[in-house]
C-alpha cells in the first residue's frame, strides 16, 4: 500500500511540475520578432527588418505560408497563389498584396524553391522569413503573422490542398466594413462531399472534432484544423500575440483565444483535396494533439497562461476575456 501511495504521489508531482513549470510571462516578446530580417534576392548581401503587425497596414492582403521541407509541393502552390493574386490586381488596381513564406528550419531546398517561384516579384510583394531551427507549424504561422503588413491576413498551407480562389469566399464572409474590426473566417472541410480524403483522415477528423469540443474549449466549430484561415488585422493583433502552442494544436488555441475575446468566427466551405507527400503520421498526431490540448486547457484553467491585451499595453491582462 505504501509503495502505491509513493508511486501515486510521484506521478502527481510529475504532472504538477509539467503543467506548472511555465511562468506567467507573456508569449509575445517584441524584441524577438523585431530580429527577423528578409534578404533581397537581387543582392543577397543586403537584409532588411520585417515590419510589425502593430504598425499601420500597408497592403490589402498578406498571405502567410508556413513551410517545412516543402521543396517539391511549394512551387505549385506559390504559382497558383501568385496567378490568382495578380489576376485580382488586374481586376481591382487598388488591391495590393504580399506573400510571406516562413521556412521552419527546412533541411531541403525549400528556401531556394520559394525564391525561384516568387523572387522575381521583388521584396515588396514576396519575402522569405527563415527560422533558425524547426519550431513547429504554429511557430511559423505566428512569426509570419506578427511580421505582416496586410489589412487582411491569410494563413495558407504550402501543399496547396485548398483551392486558393476560395479565399474570395472567406473575404466576402467578413463583409465590407471589416476594417478596424476583429473578425475571423476559416475554411471548413466539414462538408465531406467537398473534401477528397482517405477514410483514416475522415475518422481522425471526426474523433478530433469530438475531443476538441470535450477538452479544447472551442465550441460550434466543425473544422478547426483546415490550414486556410483569414484574420482581420485587428483580430490578428488580439489572437497571435497570445498564442503559446507552437506545433500540433495551435489552431485550436487560436480559436479558443478568439472565442474568449468574443471575436466572430465564420466557417466557410472550401474545396480541399489530399496532396501526396504529407508528413503527417496519424497516430503520432493524435497523441501529440491530445497532449497539447490537455496542456493548453490546464494552463488556461489554472491561470498559468493568461490573455494579454497588447492593443493597450504589453503588460495589461485582459480579465474574463473581455474585449477592450
């Protein structure tokens, strides 16, 4: 009996240490983001600092593309994206845009492939943000968002699984008076007839959706994991500085934080197809996402992770998720 008691206490202490080891330090440190620079492909000896999400918008749209070892799949996605954006510019000359490819410590030719596809556009439209080591998709997305200039900020996966033209559906959902408002529109694959996926992926989606509602604290969202999400600049300023999770379940945390701020979230059905070359290992993903969600909920519930209102002051905590 004594042995079991010691084991139980040891397990509890280990769990407590794991969940309580974080401090109440805000997850956003401005100096870290200000250190990001991009290189001028025309003159690689020159590099320039990225702007800040908290600066005034300079573009209509920023497209953030997180990429890790995407040398083969990234070019097609970029070509389709650039073609679509240039067509939009011809229709509406006032529409301006930028693409930020965030290289998440790739070990292949991802960066070279990115510059080959978009380097000719110049650094005003096309930039590559390179993370020194693989930090996770969530970290890559956050870095790109915090360095963006758009009135609207779109997260788009490097594999091109989502039809980029569906971006217009997300934009229309925001309405015409979205400036200075916090609104989010997310692509959804919940309507299975529009998503060509394997049975295993469908089963994973159904199970994960159930778990997110049970543990993740995100309500009334059918597809949290689609990598096609559109944020107004005001929404991004509230959500991304508060993001802690860097890898598996960061999408859920973003939506959780948004709901704590009472930010409207609209789901929009998009076309999606499974692209060969995925690095997702289903069962590994299930275990890691489950762990991340439990970690997230415990830390928010215990007050270890708090919501900080960076719109007012970097040290002011938003109490009860109130939108200030």
